[in-house]
C-alpha cells in the first residue's frame, strides 16, 4: 500500500465511477464556459448566478467526504461572491494523477487537496500559485498561529509558501484497556520502545499466547517513526547521502524483526484487499487478541474508547520521541483566472479557521493545524469529554516533519521493500537496509 495514502475508507467502485463521471461532466462544462476567452487567450472566470465558480478536488472516506461537503456548503452560505463545487476523488494518488491530466488539458480544478510530496512536485514545475502574495496582503490571515510542523512543510527551501495546511496526521498508540489492566501495565510507564517490548512480552506470556503484546501497522511508516525516534535521519543535511543504513535505523528496525520473529510477542497483518490489513489489526485490539497497535490519528472515528485508550509514541532508548507528523495541503492550481484565484484563496483560508478545523477534527480524528483550535468552545468541550483526541495533537507539537524524498519517491519505495523483508520475510535489518540504501543512493545521485 502506498505510504502516501492516508484515508482508510476507500469508496466503492460504483461510487468512484459516479464521481469520475461527475468530475468529467463538471470539467467539460467549465471547459465550454471558458471558450469565451478574450483575443489574447486569457482564461475568463466562470460565473453562474452572479457568483464566481471555484472547483475543488478532494478525497476521503464516507465520513470525511460528508464533513467536507458540510464545510463547502458553509462557505458558500457565508458569502455571496463565490460558489465552491467539491468533486470527490478516490484517493490522494488518484487526485494527483487526474490533476496532472487536467492541467495538461486545461480543465484542471482551481483548488486541490494533496499530500506534500505531490504539492512540491507541482510547485517545482510552476503549476501552482504561490500563496505568499495573498497572505502578505491579508492581515486577517494569522500564519503565526499555524502549528510549525505542519506550516513548515508548506514552504520551499527558497522560502516560497506553495500551499496552505489543511489538516495533520500522525501515528499514535492504541492499547486495549482490559488487557493492560489484566497484565498490570500502566500506559504512563511506557516511555521507550524497549518498555513497550517488555510489556508486550508480558502480555504474550500472561495471556497464554492468546493475545499478541503489540501489533505494529504493516509497512515502512511505523519503522521510519522508530528510526527518527532513535536519532536517525533519512538523508544527510547537505542532501547528498542516504542514511537509511546507519546505526539508528538498523537498531530500530532490527528490534522490530526480533520482537516479531524471535520473541513472537508482536505480529503484523499484511496483504489482502485494500485496507483489509488495517482493519484486521484494529479488530485484534478491539477483540482482545492484541494488547495494542500503532495506527493513524484518523482511526479515532472507528474505535470504541470504552475498550481502547490512546497514548503517544515513545522514544527509543535515550532518544526523545520524534515520529512523523504529516500534513495534507490545500493548493491553488495556476489557471490564469484572477477572480477565481481570489475565491480559491478565500475558501482555503476559511478551511483553516478554528470553527472549521474543529468540525473536521471532531468528525475525522485528524489534527487541527491551528493551536488556537483548542480554544474553540465546541472543540474544547469535545476534548474534555474525549481526551484521547488530544493525543495526536500533543504528539504533533514535538514530531518530525515528513522527510522530503528528492528522488520523487524512490527512497520511500526502497524503504517499503526493506520493511517487507524485515517484517514479513525475517531478513536481518542490516541486510535489508543496506540493499535499500544502495538503491536509494543511486536514485539520489541521479537528481543531484
């Protein structure tokens, strides 16, 4: 499964076909309306009912899509200049693929929801509108209030702001309350991965092997988090050397291999269709077959917190916890339509307001991008009643940004292969990561 896909609720093929046709019809309509361009060929803003039309492509599961449509509707009702039309895509990869085709065919949306590597790729090709000019001229937009780990992932090395953060996500720990209590484990006592491994072994023994102690989520993400929390880095500070076979990586990944294959106190679900492995992992914890698992902040919408609790990822050894916090971004596509761009910006800003961030986070479990969302009355009442919602938020305050892969994903691909070797095939981490580093370094050398 591509590590860059966040949502776990894939729409059905029937729904996808319907959305695809809707997007195609909408794009065709916009294309027809744009045929009235001036002599110079400058695209004209599309208007209907006296409002400038703004097309927005996004993706997400049923819950997320429903909330997104509510936010879009709320924005449309909040003013009378612009009308945003949301078109749901299958997932972030599908959005990106169709977006590239739409840009080439001059029928792209005005706003899109993407993850950061795809946004960076488009900005590198000058296909996005830099956001600096809008924010610098808008005193009502408080960029200083955005959580740094999310906001900074929207900034290029030259300082250009190429996106606005929409929401964040990070991998946290969900534990079975009953099993922890039965085995005498205090969640607050787990400060390191070594502590968790000890607790995991205790669960496996005390339950007579009827429950695994812990279940990491299949794939490289959990393993990357552990390496970063062991003081590791993916690439050297001068961006010339791949470091994924260095000691912090090997030590962290080898520990997981040992816990799964030698100690047998941990296990993973893998393979299957779509997100089958993810839900199988969650079900094990909910059904008392595992002491806990490492999963997305977005899992909170699907969990029963009378059965499970949540805690932050621990550090590794003497190192502080530093797992990845990723950001989903709103980008403005360069269409040449000035008034449409203004409407696109206003909607993007609206999405980052506290009330909308609170609505989104409460429904989906994802992380608000503004710290001040904690002061929103509705969100404050919600987190007092459901304190586990603050676990991902608190973790994001000391998390690592998503590592940038300058090869266009080849380093992450190499890590994904290595993760399967370690987690599934019982290949020593040193062997798997050396091979991955060799492949990744060759790809990095090509782009230097």
